[in-house]
């Protein structure tokens, strides 16, 4: 049986790669791609989600949800690493598809249609899911489980010294979701930073003359260049593709149940993932967190899925 999923994302480069993997994975039925602001603003995120689906032209088109601007979004953005359009300067043309509804409405509709069947894969800030918590709480009861890309337990942050980008962008939403009673798993930087690739991965990608191969070569070439120039790194993690592998091959990860919150007010700690690690924790355990990973196993899975996606397109 296929697993029904909704990809909730802020389409930057690693989101685009994860989308390509998911749309052609026979184990998954992608019902919707719902955009959220983060790597790029709300309008660009919606454009990227729709344009990527049109470019990839999967056998079954998912619904598209439109991102909404959020209050108190940080001024910082990821243009240095992802390009002004979030996709390494691909500047994809607008999709001719129909008008899109707000992301949280799309998620709510699908949850009502398929109660307890959908896994929500959150690859960006948790704004849309938090809006469900605030305004349509009955929909939450229909979610099977949630997989979250974000947070940092013992690893340093990548948006600040202590905060991971998705949590940093919208901390109140992140904390609200983590405190909710929904069954959830989180993949923090502690494991996603470990699944890093060198430029030699370009030689393992699908043929650059194909539709998917061409996109992957352009995206990853840009990402390797900016990662080296801006961060001084030769190896580059692929956060969101790693999370997608955790959905289909969770045995490649080791999981721990933890009590976890997100700091919403700290001047220096905005978006910090805080785990109660006291000998006698005072908070209730509220999620499973991946704290170990079979790096080679996940790398192989990502490369295999990208090759398979190109063969199916």
C-alpha cells in the first residue's frame, strides 16, 4: 500500500530535491504540496511549489496550497545560499494551473477526506500546522502522524548560534506544534548535518540532459558553489531529502522519546530547541527525535531515489 502524504515546505533547493524524490516514489501518494514562507517569502514559496510540479510533470498532480505571510518574520533570508528565487536562479515560469487556496485550508480539507491516513511531512517553518492548531483544531485529530525537519538538540544552530532555521523563522508556531498532542517525529540538525555530500555526488545524478537530471545538476552545482564560498564547507548536507528517507526507511535512524519546547522570546535564543534533559525531567515527553543515523544507508537511499525519479519522468 502507498502512504498518503502532504509535503508542507518553503521550496528552496533541498525542498525541491525532496519533492522530486517524493513525486515519483511508488511508496508515496503525494496528495498536496503546501507552501509556507521561510527560505523565500510567501508569494515566491507558492510560485516555486507550483512551478516545480509543472516542471517535474509527475503522473499524478498534487494539490497546491498557497503560503500566507506571517507576523514577526525575521529580516534574514537564505538568498545567499539558495539564490533570489530560492532555487539557485532557475527562475521557473509561472504554472498555468488553477488558483490555489491557502495551505492550511488544503491540509484541513484533505485530512477530513482521509482521516487518520495522512502523514504530514513538514520541511519548512511550522506556520501552516500551527494555524490548524489555532483555527481548525478538530482537523488535528485526523492526522496519522507528523514528520518535522528542524530543531537542534545538542548541535549548534544554522540560523543563530543555537537555533535551526525552520524553528527560528516562526518560533511561536513551532512551540505550539511541539506542545500539541499530535503524534510527531523530528529530525534535528544533530542527524541531518551528518548526511552530507561532496561534489562527487554530481557524477551519480541522473543524466543532465533529462528533465529531472537537468534540474538536479543546476540546483546542486549552485548549492555546492555557494556553500563553499559563503560557509567555507566542502561537504553539503541535504536536510529535506534526509527527512524524506526517514519517512520511508525509518530503520536507518535511531529514535529517542524526549520532552521538547521551542524558545519564543529570547533575545539571543529565539527559535532554540530546548529539551528537558534533567535527571528528573519536569516536562512530559511529547515527540520522538532522531538522534542517530546510518549515514551511508541514507546517502545510498537518496541517490537511488533520484535515479529512480529520473527514470519514471
